[in-house]
C-alpha cells in the first residue's frame, strides 16, 4: 500500500489548509517513525499545492510548519499534548493505533493507517460464523482495518441499511466509523440510524459506536472481532465479558476463540481483594492530555481519604517495575490513564497496579463485583464521590483468612490533625533514633510513607554489656565455615 494512501496525505493536507493551522505536530508511534521523513516531505508538497491553488485572498499565506513527535510522554495511543506544547503547536495529527480519547486543549486529526487484510478470507470466516451462530453477530474491529470494512460488508452481502454511516463520536477531533451489526436468519434485527426517532441502546468503545434496538443488550449478540490480540481487544473482551466472542486474526487468516476473559477477570478480582488490605495508596498519573484526568485524580484522592487510607500522587511517565520500586511504602497503585493502557501486568511489580474502577470496588465498603467491568475512567466520574461507609467494624479479608481492621477509621480528628505536621517536623520524625523498647512499624501497618521509612532505619552494633567502651581484644571463631575448630573438638 503506497505511502500517500496509507497515511492519507491528501486528507491531512486539506484538513490543515482548511483550518488555517500554522504549527502542526505530527505524532508517530515507534513502529511508524521510519516513515516520518517521507510523510513530512510529501505533506509539505501537498500543502504548497493547496496554497498555490487557493483564491487571491490567500496570497502571501505560508505553509504550516510541521514538527515530528516521537517517544511520547505516556502511551502512544493518546495525543501527546505535552510534547506538542513545547513547539506551541495549534494542532496534532496522530498516526497509527489510537484509543481516540478526547483531548483537553488541542484539536487532533487521527490517521488510523491501513493494515493489510485478506478481505475474501475474512468475509468467508464471517459468513461461516453467521451460519453457525444462533445469535445475531456484532462486528467490531481495530481501527487500522476500518478501510476494509466496506468491502468485507459487500462480500458477505450485508444490506447497506444495516451498517450506518460515519458519525462524529468525538466532535471536532475525528470521524469515527460505526460497527456493523448482522442479524441471523431466524432473528431479524432492524438497526435504526443514529439520530433517528427509534429508541435504541447506544454503546461506544475504542472509537466505535453503535446502537441496539430497545429490549436487546450486548449479551444477545455474538461479537466478531477483526484484529490482533492487543489492548483494544482486551478492552472489548473485559467490557463485554458476558458476550460470546470470536476473533479473526488478519495476520494468520484464521478464527481464534478467546476463552481467556474469565482468567483475566479472576486476576483482576484478586488484585481488588489485595487492594482492600492496603494502607498506603499511590495514584499514578498516566496521562496529562485525556479530558477529565484531573477530576478523576481528585475523585481517587477523596475516595482513598474517606476509606481511611493515605494517598500519594506520582507523575513518572510510563511506569515500569524499576520506577515503582522506588516507592516501596505504597501497598497498591491506581493507574489513571486511557482505557487501552490502564491494564498493566503487575506480576513483575513490587505492588499491584489497579484501575480506578477496581479502586472503587476495593475502597467502598459493601461494594460487590457483579461481573461488569469499566476501563474508561471518564465513565466513572462522580461515581466515586458517593459517600464511603467508613465503618469501625472489622472487615473480613479473603487473603488473610480472617477479620481485619482499617486502623484509620478509628483515628479521631485530633490525631489526624496532629499527623499533618510541617515538613521540618516530619523530617525530624523520620530521622530520630529509636531506642530498643520502641515497637517497629511493619509493612501493612504504616500510616504514611514517613512512618514506613522510619521503620526501615538501620541501627549500629549494640553492646552486650553496660560498658560503652569497646573491648581491647575481641576473639572470634577460627577455622573454616564448614567446621570451626571448637566444633571439631566437640
């Protein structure tokens, strides 16, 4: 596939020209960075042609300055507004895989790219699934395969009235393609158009939006995913974990059944139970561009505080085990990021990393997991602001196998104010020498990071007698470690 078509050079140049942008940041993921110089050169030529063909009123207009961005601050699927602000860009063109999270300040144009796929083979697999499934099929796909959906639809013979047209899920940012819903022969389904008078259940995930007729839900459909087993697919599999899912792998040209949903959910439920026993919680800021991230951080702080726990906010870019190991006082971390980077495999991390949805389940007394799962933190705003029940009654811990008390729930207001010391007082408290009679604070019972590190203070050699002066002669063991002389004599 040629470069101009794959990177949609003509559409991008027309967008920049029509909006009158003067500084444009081109964001490339690592795997596409090799094409960045060619894209910039071709895009400049197209912009010059548009300027030369414009009306006389545009005489003297200069082409927009183009800047290539790489090595994004956070996940490459999100628009890097921080990097774009360094060059005072007034627009960002995002290339490659994206989560389509709305930006906070800058407008953005998304170019999904055109991944290679066998349309005939995909249509054949889809037809076979349609003939064997007792349920109607909902076709979802990675946005890099959006260019092939129309041809696949025609190969299967789907009426155009069932497919819908482009719809603006994110106004002024990008046109988002609707998914395709295919009815089975014995269960004809009429799909209303977006904005019609038909009452519908609307869904959106990963840049796709669709509607179901009144009375039907996602469990009534089988999901046919076109794409690789990436973060976008995991987002779909967890969000609609009650639906039957099959995945068509365009790289291998075959269907894959993914029964791994239950394993992932069991793992996440274990992390929720582990978070309930935590006392010190770190909030990882995984985005500085997705709209609403500040509000969600505030909600998480409020949730943690009301649950009687201590919260620390950490901004470190892309988290990894080495970075988080610098904060051993944190029993658990909450990762506030877009839906497609929120799930971190924390097996190698010192402490578990959970999502805001899992934090709500863990820190709100009486919350029960019904099986539903939410990865988009924008769907959770204001949910965590509901009053948290800080009961003084013991809580049963499934991991400890008994009842546990949240010690913070028993702290009155005076003790809470006393702990809010100035920086100097806190430093003195952390560096003070502890005598032999003091009780150390162990991990899991520390009330703050200061007390945690205070318990980790090391002491020198303790004298065995009351004489503070060292002995003039100290005789140790002699011989080899495998058998000292006094041991041989015995």
